[in-house]
């Protein structure tokens, strides 16, 4: 189905004030993404952050001296990010309003491209195009996160039973294609009730094998594809609340999360909150 990006923009604008409020295991997800970024910064000078939101990653990276381009779809997100940088003197950070499916940059423009959280998954039927665009402008390293179908299917199942007492057609569409659009089926507005503006944007959830194939088709060498923080998902909210109160315990738990993703459940569902499937790729040498 065609994505109404003007409607999507309004939705993201409405979500902007709460963009960095970590709920549930979001702090785990964010910390694990930082760890992956840190592993790949050697030799990087220029960074593009696609769907950079209110600057959770772009601003700290700029403060460390990288030349960062902060691109987002939402004027409200961009305005909050700009306000956060007031007085910081970050001449190496630029803001661009743009769409992930049509990046306004030449091929291989940036040493590292980050496209994390919503700027792929919430492109719906255009999500694959957003991935190809991020690959196109990557010179060296690419890190993306997307929604994992292994977690979205149970979420859709539970929501469907709660609002309708049965498994609605959207459940099967998520199971089989990983896609959601508000207008996809007549019952879909029931599932979106209570979300921001009673709307849930055009959405695509992936399997690890699908992401690997897309990155390889784009000419990238895949270094990692798999779940991000599945242990946190399985442990539940009470444990997350406890470890977040103690920084040493929190860091130890992050180590265990990384081991779990690598050694025990590499293609697991990831965290409950935010994108639970991560991929890291690099541009092969010519």
C-alpha cells in the first residue's frame, strides 16, 4: 500500500516530545546500540544519522569531534534537537529535513551511516527502499536497526485478542509479510486505538534473513545481523528496573545481553521496546 508521508510526518511531530523517554527496556536497547557504534568508529570522520530524532546519538557524536549530519523527517524532532545544541558551539553538526527513502546526498558520502529505530520500519511498504538508500550513501560502515517480526507477531496477537477477542486479519499479514498499514483492513483502526493520534504509522517488520539478503543485494558485506537485547525481553520489566538503579549492575547486565545475543539466541526477538533487530555492514574495498 502507498505510504502517506505527510500523514506520517504529522504523527512523528506529535511523538517528538516523548522521543527520548525510555520505557521498559528502551534504555537497554539504546545502550547496546551505543556499544555497537563504538566498535566501528575507527577510521570514521563523517557520520550521517538518518531518523536522528531529537539527537540522542548525533549530538554526543558531534561533541566527540565527528562531522555529523542529523537528518530527520519531522520538523518537531529537528527543532527539539536544535534547541538541545544551543550554546554547545557544534559547528560540525548540521541539520537536514529529509525522508529516508530519498536521501539528498550523493553516493558514498559518509564514512558511517546510522539508520536506527523508526526511519526504516515506519516507512512501511517503502522500507526496503530506505535500506537501499542508506547503503547507497555509505562509504565505509553502516549500522541499522529495524523491527523484528519475531517480536511483532506476538504483539499483534495479544492486541488482537484484547480488542476483538479473535485474531484479526492484521495478525496474519504481520505473520506472513511483516507489514501493517492503518487502511490495510477495516478492523485495523481498532488495533491503533490508544496510540498517538489513534494511529500507528505504516510499518514493516523484518526477519534477519531478509535484512541480510537486502544488504547483500545493495553490495554490502554483512558483519552482523541478529537480535538486539533479547535477554532483556525475556527477563521482564522488574529485572530491568532493578539493574537500572545500579550503574555497575547495569553495565554487567549489558555484557550478559551481548553474550546472550551472540552465544545463545543470535536471531532472538530483541528488546520489547524500540527496534530489536540490528545489522552491521561495511562497503567492500573496490
